[in-house]
């Protein structure tokens, strides 16, 4: 059974809509309701109780036009249909262009056709209302967003602009329409333009351009996003980066020059200290000469470390990559350091799985191991230092593990920074420049590997180096 219709009928006389009641009743629509309004000026204040309005041609064209306009201007418009004789269509069809949904032909339309016309008009009215509501919501969004929205014709004249555009291009909204935009419009895609405001401040705008149809004409929709602050921030970051790079370059150059300037006189001091120690039998002189030689060697080691770190930072060292047997290098380095490190309380040992070949510079690998084992020895007073190796996921994995004092979790993020040590100042417990691990990290990076560290304070540390495997022939 059809859904009951609630229809408001308007005619000059009550009986002039009797035909409609009769036809609709013949469909069995007992639930349909039809309210007769004799006078055209008797339109109710509220139309939401009705599904449609049917105007009989007896009220005349002008009254029908007036009522149609009044109905469609309601907050919730409902469809208007005009009941006419089919022969009068030419006289009445203009109402279809001014808001009426459809015509009903009193002399030819069957009851079923009349009901279909009413139902179809209701559906069209619902679609129209939904479209209008969507347009209102869209307009509300466009009116309130911070980005500018422009519609331009093909000659770049403004056909539409939202309020945000008023600030972005520094012109009152009522002056914009019909004017050409004050910037070069790119052919499509996106671009960035700069506009000088009356205050003398430049605004940088990011544009996006889309082809659209506006009021039946080809046009361009342009969105304007203010990126002035972002651009300024980028410029400041660029300047800060340039300044930092210049400062780093000056530091590196200074350290490199100073290192070279100091090494020559230090070599002379160490050499003369050795000659003095060898050429005297006086115990005090020998002791003084040994102290000079020891301090000179310590300072020379520091200078060499600074120079190597500087060369790494400036990428002045290129590795000679080749296939290197890791087990042979580890065993050789451990054997060379054992007389210096191994004592009754500290054992230095190594073992591994197989004989993996790494794609590496052998000299780099020796320096990496010397630094890591030497660093472990510095912080291990008892227990062991163990070096192991194995293949793992395309890398040779080398571990240098000690049972020393360990590293606090707070210091781990700074571990590979140059000139940093966990103990500093008057409370410093171990000597060193704080460059050893920086150098290790630089050498590992040049070999396209990686280094990781795990440590527990008071229990020891494990440095893991991953070097890519050599290509298999």
C-alpha cells in the first residue's frame, strides 16, 4: 500500500478540486489528506505538515506565480504542482522555470499518473533541499577558513573570493570582483608568489590551481595558503645551518692546523728527552727525562686523535675496500695487545664462528678494534675483555665485551660525541680525550656499517660492530 500523502490544494472554489479527490480516492488512498483553501491568500504560515502543494489553474497565473515563489522560499521548501488542462500547457509552463516542480493535466492524467507526478516531485524537492543544504555548508566552510579561495575566469578576472582573500591580497572584498589578480597565475599545478601589502610587508602565498566550471563557464579555482612564517623559518634555519657549517669548518681547520703545528715540536721534545735519559747516569735526570717523554707521548697521542677525528669529520679519509678475513685481524690485534692489557686480574681473549670475510679496509678494522679494546681495558680493572665474531644478516658482527664499570643510561646518547666523557672536571676518574669512540663511529660509517652499545652500570659494556660481508665471487 502506498504511503499516505498530505496535500495542500489551492483553488478559487472548494469544488474545483473535487476531481483530484475523486481520482486519488479511486486508488484506495484512504490515508491521503487534502486541505482545501478557497482563497489564494489563505496560505498557512507553516507548510511542514504537507508533502506537496497543488495549485488549480482557477486561481490565475499571477496568483499561482506568487504562491509558488512564497512556497519555495520557505525554510523547508515543498514541491509545487500546477493542475491545468493539457491544452493550456504553453500558457502555464513558465511556472516550471520559476520554481514549480511539475504540471498535472486534469483532463488526461490517470489517478496513478497523478500520484506518480506528486511522488516524483517530492523526490526532486528532497534532492534539491539536500543540495541546497550542502551548498550552504560548503559556503560556510569557505567563508570561515583561513586559506583564500578565488574563482577566476580565463582572463584571470575575479568571479568569486572568500573573506580570507581580503587579507591575503590586501584588497577589500567588495573591490575584488571583476579585477585581475595582482600576481602571475601559473598554467596549472601549484606555485609560490610574493605580494607586497600596503604596510610594506611581503606575504608569501602558496597557490594551487584547479580547472572548474563556474556558472556554466570554464574557470580556475585557486587556493591561497599563507606560508610567510614558514618561509621565514626556513630562511632562518638555512642561515643557521650555513653559520653552523662555517663554524664547524673553521673549527676543523683550526684543529687540523694546530695539530700539525704541535706535532713537530713535540717530536723534538720527545726525542731530546730520550737522548737525555740515555746520556745521563744521574737518577733524578733520568726520572725527569722519562716524565717529559711520558707526557710528550701522551700529548702526541691526543694530537693524533684530534687530527684523525678532524680528517674523519671533513671526509678526508677514503677506505680501501677489499675482502678482509675478520678472524685473522681480530686474533692479530688481540695478540698484539695481550702483553699490554692481560694481567692476573684482567683476561683478554677472543673466539668466533668460522672465518667470515668482510668488505672493509683492513687498517680501518685494526684501528676500530684497537680503540674498542683499549677503551674496554681503561674501564675494566678486573674480570675479562672478550672479542667475538660471527656472520649475521649480511654483516660480520663483532662484539667487544667487558666486565668493567659500565655506562649510565643517561650518558649513552652522548657516547659517540667528540670530546665527551662520563666523568669530567675534578671528579674525573679516567684519562683520555673523549675522541676514541668518535673515531670508531666515523671509521664504521665510512665502511657503511653500524655500531651499537649495550651497557649496565657496574656490570660492564658490549660494543657491537656490524661490517658488510664481502661480495661472494
